[in-house]
C-alpha cells in the first residue's frame, strides 16, 4: 500500500508473505487500542505475539484474537506461556487451549527452562502436523552463553523438525541472545549463523530502532523482524523503505546516492565556512 508514486523504493511482498515478516508484540492492549492499531497498521503486520504470559491475564482474549484474525493478522501465544504449561506437564492441555482459541500458529521455546533438544524437536514435529510452528533459539538469561555451534545446530534441527521460522532470541528489551547487554548486535555470532542457516528462515527479535536499522542494512528491506512495539510498526516500515534518515541512502542507486552525499558534504562545508 502506498499513497503516491516514488521511485527507488524497495519492493515488499504482499501478505501473506514468507519474507519481510513483521511481528508485533502485544503486551496487554485493549480492544479499542487494537481497533486503532488495525486501522493504522494491519497492512504492515503479519504476526502478533501475546507477549510472555499476558494471555493468561489479559481481558477479552478471544475477542482480541478474533479482531486480529479478521484483519488478516496471525496471532499466537508467547513462548513463555508454552514453557509454563510444559513445566507443569500440561503440553496436551496447551494444545487443547490452542484449539479452543482457534490459533493456527504456535511458538515452542526453551528460553526460561531447559528442554532436552531432542524432546523439543519431537514437540515441533508433532505440533507442525496441525499448525504452523515458530521455534525460538537462545536463552533469556544473560548469564547463559550458547556457543555459535549450538545456535546453528539447534536452528537447523528445529527447521528440519518442521519449524516455519526459527526465532533468534532478543527478548522484549533487546539485550540478550543475539545482542549484547548494551543492545548492540553480536556481530560474530550472527555472521556465524547466517553463513550456515538461510536468513529468510530466521525471525530476529529486534525491539530497538538501532537493531532494526542494523538488520535492514545487513539483509535489506525484507528481513524478518519481531518484538516490534505497536507504535513502531509504521516507523519500521519507513526504515525498510529508505524513508527515514537511518536508511535514506541504502536503497537509492549508487551514483544517485553518491551524488546526494557529495551535495550534503558540500553544503555542510559551506555552512561551516560561513560560521
């Protein structure tokens, strides 16, 4: 969707899409907020995650799910809730809950507890027979260091078991997993991963603007990004399209961009000389 014509804008696939997926994180929005969100951003939103265990306590859960689905958005329950059911030996109850709520998407994660990886892959294989599976890799505990080798082997195994996408852990704060405590990217880790796993099969949790910019510059407009705040959906799309200063020159033809940068440099030098 666009309101007017502008050249040199990167092409974005139409929904439902397999690349350039954006996941918004709902941490307790009300029905009216969701209606307003849908009016503004439904066309940009592929997935909505009811963050961590919020679906247990949020009001009007079934009505919220219906609103998202009618707007062409696929909602799902946060991975932490799956882990809460798993830790209590209630995986079958969890699947019955998904059926009752009419959810065709499920996240299987082990960021808060330890699940033997073979068992996790068995759960992915089982659940992928009846619904689309997102599986998350990486710990929410900053003190637990996962080696690059394990990141890759776990991602590959989970994709082979039936995951549609693997989620690279970043939390809602963007300070663990593929990010350092200060929010900057673990560049060596990410390079190790993408050399061995198709990046189009990875959804990167990137709640902070600088993280979104970093991934767009690395992968282009159609990188899969998640844990996006509701009010950041339109700003993120502008980053994807080169319509914000951070990515302004990234999608212009090289000669055009170089010429504009030179003009900017010349004007800046002129302003300094006049001062």
